[in-house]
């Protein structure tokens, strides 16, 4: 019997499932393979070996899962982030970013048992102390002229070499401590006064003399804390983070230049910023005057002890209407609160909860003055907090930074603009309540939920609070994985994680 060797000129149909074995009538059948392993089909018809990989460095802990993410400022300044449990590390140019060996070291940077090794350089009534609860260095200030200042002198034989200082600032979102580094006590010859917001930081500096002096200062009329101060030696540049191993794969991101916004439903919104290859900051974003839950419609009143100031007591007449009747909880710390007192002629002052006392009493820092200290039933609580959850999706769309999906409001979307009073706050109206998994920008804002895909559009040239329309496009459902934009089309993984779906604008 003659032997036939039919020509197969192309392999660009890729690999077919065994379920297609009998489908010889299918047009792509002659161009497919039963097995195509370690190969990449080419549009021209052939197949080439897949690109190889190279070993760069071992992760910090190989026994735990990590997530690689990209941080791309431009085509020439791009980084890979190694996101592990409680830390970020950084790679560029096919190598890990590391600091050189040094004999410089911080004495007692963890403050486990006290603040030995740190000198109090405070002015006026300012002071430094040990925060035994947080195991941190407390900077207790009372405003201008009463600054709290902590200093430590550090010796080194490695002058003229770049060093990195790693530390954490603790306080309310928006608070900041000042760091200066000098060749003399109180000096700033090496690093001029620089404010660092609440969060984690690594800052590069080059000491030109030994010893050099590190100072942390708090000038606000409140207490901040410093913790985990260290100068790493011959090690990777590492930034601490709040994310556990099981949370890394639910982390979503959106980048604008040197700022990467990170969201997870269990954590406040953070932004990762870069000021140099070895200088990074992960800070909690301080949102101003919103977003909020719906206005109170019950009889519960809130009474502020003052119309302005920091550390002001706010008292509720009852727990009804607050967190489902449970009243305030410790998880409300960081939450916004808004009060209106029309009789005073001042509308809607607002503040941030910074302390918890009981189910009916908290402490707030007032950001916009209240009209009076009278009790009022006109109040709103912030939409994001530890009690009600934080956004789980984020993206940029039409110059807006958009967030979506908290535990309490899984189908809600919040957009803020650079213009005053132009924020959007809307909830998808659907027959089922399916949590938003991701947001994707494009000609329209696409929203992927567990139960389907939606498009946000307007009748005008841009989405506005008065012109927003949300329509369902498909009902495949989306997985909790960031979508990718390819040739103007949104590619996403279907809810079951078995199919790659494509969504595109069609006029």
C-alpha cells in the first residue's frame, strides 16, 4: 500500500483539544497540532521555540508564594516587583536592586523594649516616648514651637557610598513625619527636610562624613510614631507591605507615571511611589471628603465636642444606624465622617476618625470645620473602612481614578476627577448582586463582575455625574484577574478560569 506524506504548510492554528479529533471538516483542522509543546505559533504559518528564561535571584522565601508585578514608568524605566508576604523587592535590567555592604547600623530600630539609643531633641513641650502597644517610637508634639524630635548618630567607614534608610511612619492617613540627615546634630547637609506620609519607606542617601545624624520630627499638634528603622547592608532593597501571602493574588493595580495605586478589599488604598532606583514609598492614600454611604435617615444624632481641631470627641446618641446597629468599632479608625448643621449657615464639615472609645464615641481630626457643636441627625459615614471593606478594583478612565467593589457595596463604583464636586458614585442595577472583579479603561469603561460584563458610557463627550449609563454586554462572568488590553480589545479570563474572553467596542 503506498505511503502518503501530505504537506502541512502551516501550524498557526495551534493545539486542538482531543474533542476536535474527528472534525476534519473544520477549516482550521489541517493547520492544527495534537500536541504543540514549548513552541509558539507564528502568524506566517510556522512555529518557533518559545523564548527561554534565566535565573536572576531566589525570592526571599521559596516556601511561600509570591506574585510578580510590573512597574513601568516608561519604556526605558521599567521594574519588576517581587510581591511576597509582607514585602516588595525590586528588579531592573535583569537584576535585583541591592544595596552595598556597609558597617553603618541603627541601634534599636525596632523599639521592642524602649527607645534606648535615641536622643530627645524636642522643642518646647514636645517629647519622644516609647509606645509599648505598637512597640514604636512615639513623637508627641504640640504644634509649632513644640516639635517632637528624635535623633541618633551613626558611624561608618563607608563614607561617599550610597546607603538606604528603611523605616515606617504610623498615624492617620495624611499625617507625615519629617526626616533630615546631617553631618551635625540637627543638620540637613546630607538630606534636606523631607516629609514622609504614613506608610513604609526606603530612602537612599550618601553620607560624606562620619558620624552622620538621623532625625525624625513631628511638628503637628498630635502624636505620630516611627518604627522598623534600619540601614540594610549587602542586601536587596526591600519595602515592607501589609499584604499577606493569600492576599497577593487578589491585589489589583493602576499606574500613572511614578505612582502605582494598589487595592485589596481587606486593606486601605495604598500608592507605591518611586523617587529613585533605591528610594520607594508605600503610603496610605488620604481621601478628602468622600466617598460616603447614604445619609442617615434615622433619629440617631452625632455631637462634636468642638467645631475644629485635632483629637475632637464625637458622640452618638445611640448605636442605631451605625454599622448595622453595632455602633462604632475599632475598625472605623481611618473612616471619614460628615456632619451638616443647616441652622449654623455652614454646610457639611468633615473629619477623619482617629481613635475609638466605645460604640457611641470616637475621636476625630476635623478637616473642614463644622457649623456648631449642636447635635445633628444630618450625617454620613465614609463608604470605605475596616468594618465595611475597601475597594477591590481600580483603574484610570477619562482622567479619573476609578474604584469599585467593597464588601458592603460589591456593585458600586466611585470615580473622582481633578475638578471640585465632580465625583461619581453609582451602583450597578442588576437582577443579581455580583461583585465587581475588575475595571478596564478604553473607549468605554468596562466592568467585569462575577455574573457578567458591563460598559459605562454617556451620551455626551465624557461621563459626568448627571450623564452616566451602565449596560450589561455579556453574561460570561469574570475571574479575579487583571484584564489586559491588546490591539484595542479587552482580554479577560472567564469566571471558571478555563476560557480567555475578548471584549471590544463596536460602533
